[in-house]
C-alpha cells in the first residue's frame, strides 16, 4: 500500500505518530494509499525549521523570489497531465476539470510573479523639512494554510504562492482526503529553486490543525473549508493573537428573470449545479425563477439536460460530465438530505437516487437530482449539500428573489440572468454577497482580483489572492526619516506638526 508522509526540509519524510487515514479512489471505492496524520510534535519541529529557513528567504530580493514562481509556472505546465491524473484519482473529478483546478492555481502564481511591484511601499518626499516618510511591506514570518479536499491544487496554490512571494515560510496542511497533489506541488517548488524548509507540507487532521493554531511561531493562518471549522479556526487562531482569514461554506442562488434567455440559463445551471458533482463552493445549488411561467419554462428546459448528464470515472476521459463524490460518507450525507427534501414536501422532478454504474458498484457516484417547489424552511434549502442536487425555489417577484439570497446565512456567490441592465445593476448593488455573476453562473474572480464571500462564508479581513493576499501575508512598517542639516538644534517636546 502506498504511504504518504510529509514534506519537510525538502524531503519526503514518513510520519512518526503511528496514525493514518485512508485515501480512496472514489471511482472504485478502493483504498489506494494511506496518509500519515501528524502529531503536534511533528508540526512543531517542522515549524521550527521553517522559521529558521525564512530568515534568508525573507531577505532574498523579491525579484529572485519571483523567478522561483516563474519557473514553478513552467514546471506546472510541463507536468499538467500527470498532476491532473493524480488529482482525479483521489478527488474523483474529471481530468479536464482537474486541469482547470491546477490552472486556476497556476494563474495566482503568475500574479505572484509581480511581487517586486506588489511589495513596493509608499513614499512621501518632504513630508516636512528634511523629512521623508515611507512604508515597507515585510513578511509576517511563518504562515500556515489549511485547505479543503475539493480543490487540492488550486487552493494550496492560492495560499502558498502569495505567502512565499512575500518572503514568508509556509506550512501547508492539505486535506487528508487527497494529499498527493499538494506533495507534488512541493516537489515542483523545490525543482523551481525554492530553498529547503521554506515550504513544509504536513499531512494531518484536527491534531495538526490545533498545533498550527497554538504554535506561537506561526503568525498568520489562511483556511478554506466548511463553515463550522472556519468559525472554530478563526476564533482559536485569533485568540492566540494570529492574523486569520477563513473561507467557509456556501449556498449560491441564481435568479432567473422572466426576460432571461431560458436556454442560456438552463445550460448555465446544469454546468454550475452539477459540474464536479456539485462539490464546488461556487456551485449554484439554488435556482430562483421569478414568476410561475418562468419556473415552468425553466424546469421544462432543465429536465432533459439533466437526464442526459454522463456520470462516470475520470478514466473515461472527455466522455464524462462529472465523477463520483469524494467519500462514502459524503455520498450518504447527500442522499440523506435528498430524502429529507422528499419528506418535507419538495417535488423531486429528476430522481437520481437509484443511480448505478456497471463495473463501479462500489464507487461513490451520486446521480443528478432536481427539486422543484422547495421552500425556505426545508433542510435542502438551509444546508449546504455539496452534491449534484439543485433546488428550485419559486419567487413571485424580483424583490422576493433578492431577499431569498439576502436572507440566507451564506453569502459566497450569486448570479442573476436577465436581459435588463437596470435589474442587473440593482441586484449587484444591493445583494449582500461577495461575488456576483451577471449572466455568468460561477463568478470566480480571476487571479488579479480577489476572492471572498460575505456573511457565514468568510471570517476575518481581506480576501484570497489578488492584492489582498499581499496585504494579508505582509506587515506594514512606516518610517519617518529626517536628515536635516541642523539636526543638533536641541530637543522638541511638543507633538510635531508637519510644516
Ligand atoms: P472541511 O472543513 O471538512 O476540511 C477543511 C480542512 O479542515 C481540512 O484540511 C481538514 O483536515 C480540516 N479539518 C476538518 N475537520 C477539522 C476539525 N474538527 N478541526 C480542525 N481541522 C479540521 O472541508 P472539506 O469537506 O474539505 O471542504 C468542503 C467545504 O469547503 C465546503 O463547505 C465548501 O463550501 C468549502 N469551500 C469553501 C471555499 C471558499 O472559498 N469559500 C472554497 C472551497 C471549499
């Protein structure tokens, strides 16, 4: 059985805790590897080494650090196919989708090549006589990232890229469900020229996460995952005096106005609702057609599209729309929520409950589901399902549709489909959600903008990637410098005003 340990000081190191987790192939249900779960002692030793390595890395000029990122991008492109296949085999998503996962991470690394520019401080010449004032952005020291299973390439890169480009050392604690790609990324970083010890990958579960949160040498923590864990990490990390940003769960609404192009809306919903088996924090899980005529027309267009979806293993190549979900427990949770929807009175118009795939009976496949007549009090509306289940909530008016998105506890992404610019503008201005799509179903901002939700979808300040990441992973220092000719003129005891 393949055993995955940790990446410490530039080497693969076996775990010493004696604890392991199984890594499945979700398409077959087989255990394909076991991953070590680090103890507090292992995490603390790796952090100590990272802190030592950071001193030189932090003092390396930003252009040289950017060159490591440049080379890393080249290596990612070189190994794209290999990385994508490893990713698919542990996560279950299709190979083209796995390449998208890697690509969206790679683009953040490309943005990080601009580190020399992004790290330039501000300068005021002659803020007073002979006085200059300037600020610099200095690394925070050792930062850590705790990442989810659903984007095992993209999110580790969103975290490590900016942190390293800013001159920090970085401890990555990836998801224990699909740990291989993060380890491969660490190998590529080394090949790209990153000094040993600056990036440590520590596999683990709650024990290593708690060790991160309690380790005084770690100054900043970035987390992505479910909301209950996000809240926990935010409170424990900040209580320990760390800078913490946590991105949590989602329930993304798509509003379909009566004037929308119904074919465009139906295609968008199918891709955004069922792509990656719905295991995306930016998946659309709630369709909100405005008016019964819109709802009827939409449902009529959705049903044949959903029934045609091809569900299968990643090895089937481009012939599959989505693959299995990540674990048997995830599958059971999705099916339990589907049953609750039926029991609570929603109408299941596409029923995927009996889905089976010949030859893959033990895989974690879930057939596509579509609910109509879902109401606000139902569990399938209130909870994040994270599976191929789309709920339709019929709204009578635009205002009712808007208030559905506004009143939901999550606020990651939302979309509106309409031909009316005024409605779209009003929606974008008023809705209390972080990322908005106008006739775009999954509005994931590109690397040079920032990514982050509102309400229970994010805790802490600043967003992921883009300029915000360079703020999160640096501390500002402001210097007031005076070089007058007559500096020895005597002490001044009043609070100085700039002349
Ligand atoms: P998860 O919360 O179960 O795990 C995330 C990380 O936290 C993992 O590294 C895991 O090992 C660790 N963890 C799990 N339980 C813990 C505990 N009790 N104490 C300490 N650490 C713990 O999330 P997941 O299932 O891997 O990912 C899916 C979730 O992530 C969904 O809710 C999804 O919406 C969310 N997500 C959010 C974003 C975003 O940017 N907002 C992006 C991707 C995924």
